[in-house]
C-alpha cells in the first residue's frame, strides 16, 4: 500500500505531497529501533519522552517519512506528515495495512475498573471450550491461538493489536477478546475497531492521576460503547447493579443491551449463590432459561464476572451447556483471589485489588468464607492517585481484624510517606494495625500471626513478579514469598493420599 492509502485524510494531511503519497510502504512502527527500510514512523508525544526525538534515528534506519500530530523539530528536513491525532492515524493505518481484520474477526471488549481480567479469561475459556481458536489481550499476558506473549500494556498499542489479529488470522482463529483500559480509550489505541460485543463491569475510584475526575474517567469508558472511529458494538453487556453502568444511557443506544446483575431488573442474574473455599455454585437465570454453574473461583465479585461472561457468550451465540463447561474449565486467573496452599490450617490468598472498591470486594469475599479472622496485608503504589490511599486504609481497617500496612510499588516516592497517607484512613477504624514497610517481612508477619481458621489476604500486586523502587526494580512475587514463608514455618503440601508430601 502507498502512504496516501494508509494515511488518508480530508483535508490532505500537511506535508503529504502527491509524490510522497505514492511511495509504497513496507511496514509501520512507533519504535525507531524496529524501523527498517520502507517503513512509516509514527512519533507520539508521551509522558516521559517525545517521539520526535527519535525521528532522525528512524530515518537513518530506513523510514520513508514521519507521521506526527506535532510539527517537525527545527532543522529536520526529511518528509514529515502532520495529522490531527497521531495515535488515531496509526490505528487507521494499521487497520488498513493488515487488511481490516477487525471486521473479519469477532471482537469482544471488556472495560471497567474491576473484573476486566477475570471476565476476559472466562469469555476466552468459554469460546475455546466451544472449539474456537482465540486471542486474548489483557493485563497479565496475551494469548494468540495458544501462544503466550508477554503483556506490555493492558491494551496494546493499535499497531500491536493489529499484528496480533494478523497472527490469529494466519492460524485460523476467529475470536479476539481484550481488556480495554480507560487509558487506551482516551489515547486512541482502540480507535477504529469494530467490536461485536462490549462489556461494562463497574466503575470505581482509580486512575484519577490521569483522568482527574470520576466524570472524566467515565467519559473515557463511554467511548467504547458510543463507537470510536467505527460503529457502536452490536451488543452491549452492562452491570445493572453498578450506578455508572446505569448512567451509560445514550452511549449504549446503538447496541442491543443485555443487563446482568443480582437484582430482578437484570436479564441475566444469579440465584441461590453458594460460596466456599471450594468455589462458587449458583443458578443463572436468563429470561425463561435457567442453568446451574460451578466455578473454582471464590467471592461475590466473581459472581458478577461469571454473569458478565455468560451474557457476552450468549451474544456470541454460545449455548448454555457450553457456557457451563467453559466456566467450570476456567480454574482461576493468576493473582485474582489466588490461593497459596502448603497444607496450612488457614487460607492464604493473593489478590490484585489495588483500589478501595476492589479491596472491599476482596475482604468481603474473604469474610464470606466465615473465617475466625481476616488479616489483610496491603500497600499503595507510588506516583499514582494519592487520594485513594486513606480510603483504602479505612476500608482495610473497617473490614479486617488485623491490618499490616506495607509497600506496594513505591516507584519514585518515599515508601514511608505512602504508608503515612494510608494510615490517615486506617486510624478512622479500630482494627489492630502493624506497619512493616518491607513487603516480604510484612507477609511473613501475617503468616506467623495466622491460626487455624483465619484468612490471610495479601492485596495489591496479584500476578506481578516485580517491585519498583526509585532506583531499581527487583523480582518480587507475593505468591512465592507467601509460599516460602509457609514452608519456613514447617507447613508442607499434602499429597493425593492426604498426608504431608
């Protein structure tokens, strides 16, 4: 394809001469290190770097032109195409370059504050149970027809998404399931994509360092349902019990809407919920149809995630028998209320909850197991929304029997200052509280404190295998640390015969 076919516009983008427009394009990229001869280079403004700084390097590597929403730097004399919105231009160029595969494949998008990852994994498992070859893109990792690819962002850049689509299509795949973050929607990473089904899980306080207000955060989420550079999704699956879901209003007017929830005003709802450490059992009611589901996942929030997945699967034409088998086959998501079992007489659970609502859900899920006590270990990330720290502290203190406040990913901030912010909220309730800034030591203290019948909840980092400090990033996995702590106290996993291994 030629430059003009890929970077189209009315009026013609500035710098797009007829001669330049006819040059064939061999590839696209926004990383100058990956540029080769015949490529178009897209230069974005960023929080930490300006892509224009790498334009000369891209040209040296063989780029034929630079595309940017910003003007060329002073003294830069190579071909420069200025467009109204750089990421949208890349999204549409990638879509055309790879043959509009988003219109060939069946795309499902999941957005919301909590539950995106689990819902996405559930939908993907149901589709694979139905015999479909799928792609999954989300916070933990990307899957393409069975191949696991490391995740860089919850939602990849548009070009990377279309590359994944191309790989899926080449392998005979048909369905792509992805988490769509508010950042991706606001920045235009998902611009131009044709979604078959869009799911809204919930909206709670998060990312206000980026969006500045809940209204702005919600406005970003609405983009998915209204259609952004493409028609609205054919189907919208929305949490009826969430106040922000009910506010979607005109944004979902262009879709066939399925409401899910626990109330009678939801089309897809749950009845007779039973939750234990063995998992969840309940009945799904959808119109005149009822079917029982059983899942190894735990907690009320996963009832919602399962209902969302059921409704989305129905919109994709999957029958209830296959849905039931798919839910049972999804053995949980890494770092999402994940048990660490070394034969100890109390439960140790690792969860990614890093917002006040997610932490509340996780602690209440632990409470639903009717433990003697809930011991919660958590911290808050540095260089992120500070206003949620005291709120999370208050939630932990009000709902837990014991709280151990520690570090999460402090990044460039002083870990003690983050702890101080959390303690403002912790002091509003009266749970027994310990401060231990060293996260490994905090997990050890929680496990040493636990007795038979307790639940130890280690919250915040979930699946993450690193910890970020001002001057370094280290390997750190809450699950590994918890397992090591349990073994240091003499616990051993049981073998199938029920004796210590």
